[in-house]
C-alpha cells in the first residue's frame, strides 16, 4: 500500500491505523512529538501497574535501503511476553520519528485501547544514542519482499535478544490516566484508574453498541426483583424485531495478574468464563419463567420476545489458546442445547472487529455473530479469530 499517496496528513494516517489495526505503534508530531501505541485495555492496565516493558528503536538495511523499525516487549505473562513490531514508509510519519529521536532521551508515549481512545500517557526516557538512522536512504515505496525480510530479521533479533544496534527504554513511570467521556443516551464516563476493570469493560462494550441499537432497545445492567432485592439480569441486554442479545463481560479478577504464570492466569479465565455461562443460563431461565426485567436507568419493564433465538456473548479481556479446555465443552454445550441459543466466547478486540464490519447494521451484527457461533458448534473450539470476507 502506498501510504504517501493515500493520506494527505499524518492525522488522517494515524486515525485510519487506530481504527483498522488491533495493535500497533506509530510516530506522531502535532507540535509535541510522541509515540502512539494501541494495545488491549488489560495490557495497558498491566503496564500502569508496573508490568515490565521494553521499547526498542533501530533500523535494518535491505537492498541498500534503510527501514526504521520499532519493537515493544510487554511482559504481561512472566514467561511469555507480548511482542509488537512496527516499521513505516510513510514520509510524514518518518519525519515525526526524526523529531522524536532529536528530542534526546525524553520522549512521550500515549496508549490507546481497543476503541481507539487514549487512556494513558507517560514520559519515559530513551537510552543513550547507540544507533544513527540513515534517513537519506529510507525506502518510501512498499516492496513486499523487502518488508518480509525486515520483519523476519526483527523476529530473529528479538528471539535472540540481539539489541546492540537499538536505542531502548525500559518500563514506564509517572504515567497519567486519561478520563474518557462518551456522549451517548447514557452519557457514560470511564475513570481509568478508579473503576474496576470489569465495570469499565462493560461501558466500553456498551458505547459502540448503543450507536447501533435504537433508543430503549439496549440496556446496561438491567435487573429483576428477587426476594425483595434487585438482582442483575445480565451485563448488557439488547433486542430488535429479529433478535435478542445477552452479553457478559469478564476480566482477570486479580490485580497485577502479570505476576502470575500462564497456567494460573488460565485457571482464572476458566473460572470467569464458567461464571459467565452460569449467569447467562440464569438470565435465559428467568425469561423462560416470565420473570419481569427492568431498565436500571428508568426502572421501566423491558419487553423480551421469548420466541426469538437468543445471541449469548461472553467477552473476555484475553483468551489463551493453549492448555486444557475440554472441561468447558460440557457446560457450554449444555447451555446451547437447553436454551436453543447461539453462543460466542471471544476477546473484546474480536468483538470490536465484528461491530466495525457490521457498519451500524443490527442485522449484519446478528448475522456475523450467528455465523461465528455456528463455527464454534462445528469445530468444538472457540479459539479462532473472526475474519469477514466480502464478495
């Protein structure tokens, strides 16, 4: 792709990348030069809580051309770090990188979440200059073979911890949380550091969904009455004339989860998913028993069509695709068969991808989720990423 002809400004380029990419690192100059980094919300939280982070800036040479590269190592799992790599041939972005590196050892990092919303800003320092990028030889034309060589070389160097030709930073300190307010029917505000991660995740899911559904057809934390007390029905409930949607969002419940091994984190995720399965079963059972459900905002009764096949969605902050998961099949398929529902278990980033390609169409959202759920029933595994192919 020729970014130099496609985008007129750096703002256009960055906005497009933030919208299209699940993760990434970009170089930005708006009078205050900085790196813009997009990561899942739970990774940003781990960084803010002290998770070890390394950032490397350097260059590679292929066919007498120079490729500026950047790598990010995030030790969210103590035995399996997340690695994000990036390079660019977009001239305006490369000019921004020049300015960033000329600032000396003081740089700015802005972290954006799955919604493309800024949530954290930090001012770490680069190491002393150990590499001089040859700016005059930068390759500004996309060449697939050359870029493949660059990415392969980056992987080899990072696997071998061969960093002597890179500038680097380690860890992030003095980070400042950014409060986000979304102008919606619910007027939702998220307090990044103050709120529980689960509460924040519910709001971040609700905001883009509310832009798709009509007013008074989507509800955050609806409830029913039980023994004189209000009891949550589900995290999010939504409906339209052809479908109903039950959404439960789950995150790692412990603080500083990155201090735990992968197996311990996996056990925690299993518990959260099974808890969500039981909560969805309870919600579907309530509807079958014609128990009244109310909007937590207006306290008005929600009319739920029992004749529609429900879409049940369990969103998790992360979903490791390794380990023993067979014990889940019994509980999950029991829910599907008992209540004749569609079920999807997915990461928030995958759900956001479906929302984007649905292009504000409830019917498309319903269809894509239905097809994904059918894939789960066919393959007997929920470990796959969603890709929508247009004819």
